């Protein structure tokens, strides 16, 4: 091969620098398949539309962890285990109560999940830890939200679904069937999504033979960012800021202005999907229905105006975070909790990938091309 040079460095050993690892296939997986051209999403063999129509979140947990649906006994067993693990250890609750009330909820969740590692049964295996983390994340989120608002923390119920129990702990009253189903469907839709940044982080930590709590903690850190899971909060802030403009609010002009200034519209675009995100199809429908029910039609109408403008101006479609924002808002969840809700669901995908990585592990260790100087002379500190 002819010698190739970048910055006077022979790069024949580094044939391709791939910023952002676009298109790089680093693993094989049975957890999900995404076709970015057709908008097809499959979780362990099942089309997302099939799951959205039929599955509960707990069935999806079992599916991702085992690559098959549970029978009735297995589902009952999993539900029982999840319910039995919902209580938080006292030191974790104390941390939540004592933390800065203005802290970012994702930062509190990250620390609390990391703390959980110290309070597991000595003989708990990874499967049991995954169940415990999945069961305890909703309790952490609800406890923090109540504590920061000066409200009594509500202990988890010993029955009911993850969605039902979460809304109960958050609001202090049992949710109706419609709210539970909305929450459950959101959990189903967000559970897994290929080699996104947080799942990749989780697998990278796992591949060093670190533990499942460290891997999930790292993944939460990655999900928090506004280019990933943090976008749903950013979308809601955009809509609420527009609302402050009263009669002058103009979502089309707002979108065009952002594009002219070369700023990103949160909740739009995706590294893999070049068509409408199949999860957004379901969330869009829910957003419409819920916005009408709660008298927030304008939020939905503004969202649609932004979608149309983004399509016309840039040919970019919304991603999962765009309509999920108005869905969560309509069921009364604070905007800064939205990314935590995402975590409540995605932890199942992360842990499923953790099992898969561990079963066929190889250290994840890419290279970086050094483009700095190599021959600098040492200058003593007093002469610099
Ligand atoms: N708003 C405006 N323009 C956009 C957007 C957007 N949201 N997304 C992409 N573009 C434009 C870019 O400016 C670029 O345009 P150009 O070619 O004229 O320079 C082109 O589309 C390609 O964009 P990239 O940033 O290179 O695409 P990439 O694959 O790196 O980014 C990402 C994907 C990070 C999701 C991006 O679309 C983005 O920042 N979106 C907003 C944040 C967001 O919604 N994140 C959530 C993603 S879903 C999830 O993680 C759960």
C-alpha cells in the first residue's frame, strides 16, 4: 500500500478515521434490529408495532433478557420479583432526601443507581441485579421528585405494574387505566434501540469485566446528554418557551430561525433513521389524543407545524424524543423528569446488552490517530 500521510504521519496503519463511528458494526446482537431506510424496528424478533399493540413493559423486559416471550408462570414470577425489589435501601433514600433540591434529576438518578450496588444480596447474580435496578429506578425518580417538592415520599405498592406503581409513587394517588396504559406504552417503545450511545457505553464498561451497576451508571451518564435522551426535556422547554411569547408564538418562524442560525432543533434527526422514527408514529398519535384531552391542543399543533417545517426545509423527521415530550407533559410529568422516564425503560435494553456482551466478551479498545508534535524539547518550568 502506498504511504499515506496526515499531518506528516504515516496513516497506513489507520486506514479509516470514522468520527462518530458512523456505520461501524462492532457487535452482533439478538436484541434489536433497526432499518433506517424503511423505519422498521424489531425487538428480539417482534415488530415494534406488534409490541406496542399487545405487550406490557414487563413482557418486553423478559423478551429482551431472554430473547423469547414469557409464558404465564414466567411472567407472574418476573412481576413478583420486580414488585419485591421496589423498596429503596435506607441510605439511598437518605441521599435522595438530602440532595440539592435543584439538582438535575438525571444526576441524582445516576448517583442513586451507583449506590444501589452496595446494597445487593451477596449472592445476587447479574439477572437478579438487572431486575433490582429495573424495579428501583422508578422508586428513585418518584422519591426525588416528591422530596424536592417538599412532599412525603410514597412507598411502592406490592402489586400493580411498573407503570401503575410509578405514577402512584409520583403523584401519591392511584392512576386511572388510561394513564397507566399511556405510561406502559411509553416504556414499551423506549426499551431498546440498537447501538445507541448509552448502550455502547454500557457494553464498553461491561467489556472491561466491570459490574452491571457500573455499566448502567455509565449508560445513564451517556443518556443524559441533549444529543441523546436529554432531547425530550429540551423539546418541552422549546415548546414552553414558545408559549411564553403569547400571541406572538410562531412555531414555523421559530423553526426557520433555528435553521438559519445553524442551530439544532431538538427532537429531530437521527444517526440511523432517515425516515420517520417508527416509535414516533405511536407517540405522535398519543400526543394528539392526550393534548386534546388535556386542553393543550396548541402544543400538538405547534409540534406538527415544526415537523412540517423541518421536513420542507431540511427533509429531517422527528425522532422518539419529539412527541414523547408532549405525551409525558400531558400526563402531568415535570419536563426535567422526562429523561429519567426514558431511563426507567431503557435500562432493560442496557442490561440485555450487558448479558450479551458478557457471554461473548472482547475488550472494546479502538485507536486514535495522534496528530500532535512528537519532538518537543523540555523547558524547565521557570523558563516557560
Ligand atoms: N436540527 C437541525 N439540523 C439537523 C438536526 C436537527 N435536529 N439534526 C441533523 N441536522 C442536520 C445537520 O445540521 C447536518 O446538516 P448539514 O449537512 O447541512 O450540515 C445534517 O442534518 C446531518 O446532521 P449530523 O449532526 O451530522 O447528524 P448526526 O447523525 O451526527 O446527528 C443527532 C444525529 C445527534 C441525533 C442530530 O440529529 C441532533 O443533534 N438532533 C437533535 C438532538 C436530538 O434530538 N437527539 C435525540 C436523538 S434520538 C435519541 O438519542 C434517543
